[in-house]
């Protein structure tokens, strides 16, 4: 636990959230909206999202190259 709470908002992208988690050396990041806590994401959630994005981009690029 930390006294200085580090949070994100729903509009923040995955790379920004990953940077916050890495910089502050935390494993969980509360997502805040106007009404309070909207949810919590973990470092594992962020890594999974980055991997899925890289896999999608890889697949798209392979299909583009094969179609030429």
C-alpha cells in the first residue's frame, strides 16, 4: 500500500497506464471516474492488452505483405 494514491481515468490509453505502473512501481491501478472508482487494472491486464495489440498488428502486417 502507498499513501500517495496513483490513479488513471477511463480515457487513458494502455501505454500511458503502463508507464504509470512502471514509473511508480505498483501492481494495481485504480481507474477513477466522476462517481468514484470505476475499476482496478493490474500489471497483468496491461501486459495482456499490449501483447494482444502486438499480435493484431503482426497479423495485419503479415496479411498486407502477403497480398502484395
